[in-house]
């Protein structure tokens, strides 16, 4: 199945290794309870999370396009959410934003097989991370989840100065790793950000399609779970 001899494997972090959805729900439950949001007029945790996700996705799209900076994204996603429940409290928005940044990276839910697969791969390949997440947050996630030991280079979009899918972040990662595109493989969950981005630079890709949402992926390989990596690597 494998046509090339890979030496370097680059992983996305959020939604590929680190279970972003599960960890986020845990974090938001902590925040919802800590600030007594139900007593403040937020009628249910589920509605609070739904409205936050709506605003967060919209603002992250703006952030990836360079239309807003992370400091604005961090606070505004909470301010817009609270506003929907009739709460206009800038201090509360800022405090909740800080709580999220502090609490979220301490959550440790990973996708099934993460440690086992990384243990297996690091015996034969040099492993790295390429992530669009905020630098201070991503390194803490790796530490708390006991993932740091697997990776030689951790490349963030803040450090690179560009975000995936811009080919420059992949070129920057290759330079950092001392790797070439031909001997490298990118593993990620996002068809546009990870797969198309790496493909533009001639890097082979693996789409981890946990929910079977992209059956016609353009990726070199498509898998439903991390364990499948061991079948061809």
C-alpha cells in the first residue's frame, strides 16, 4: 500500500489526537457551574454550548483569514454568547475567556489508541506536530496529556507566522524538522486545512475521518481511526 519511504510524520493536534469536543464540553461545564450562569439567565448548559459553538466557529474563520487577532477572538466569542441571553458584562466575558484558556489544556481526553499508535510509530519515524492552535495552549495540552515525549518539533501557526492551510506553514515545519516533502506524511482531520494544505507542498496526507464524513477525500490515505496507521506504516 505504501509507495514511499517516509521518515517524518507530522500530526495535527486538535480533533486528530486530542479529543477537542469532549475536552471542550468538560471545560464549559466547569465554567457554566463556576459562574452560576443558570442563575444569571442562561437557561440550559446545552443552549449555552450551542450558541458558543456558533460564534466560535464564525470567529475562528475570521481568525484564519487574518481579520481578527486571537485576543479579540478569545473574549468576543464569550461576549457574543452571553449577549444572546441578555447578559452584557465585559468583565464576565474576559474572566470566562481566561478560564477557558487556563482550564481547557488540562483536560486529557484523547482519541482511542493515541498513545499506543504514537509509541509504535516513534520506533521507526520522527514525529512532529503542526497546529493552528494558540502556542501557550497547545504546549500545555501536550504536557498534560503526556504527549510531549513523542514529538521532536511542535510547530504552531503563531510561531510560523501563517496558518494552515497556507503552504508556508508546512514549508516552515519541514525546515524545522530537517525534512523534505517527499519523505514526509501529514496526518489530520480536516480536508481543507490539513489535507489540501499539505498537498499543495507535495506532502502525502492521511485524513483521519472519525465520523465518516468525507468518503471522497483527496487524501493519499483515508482512515477511520488512528489504529489504522499501523496497517501501512
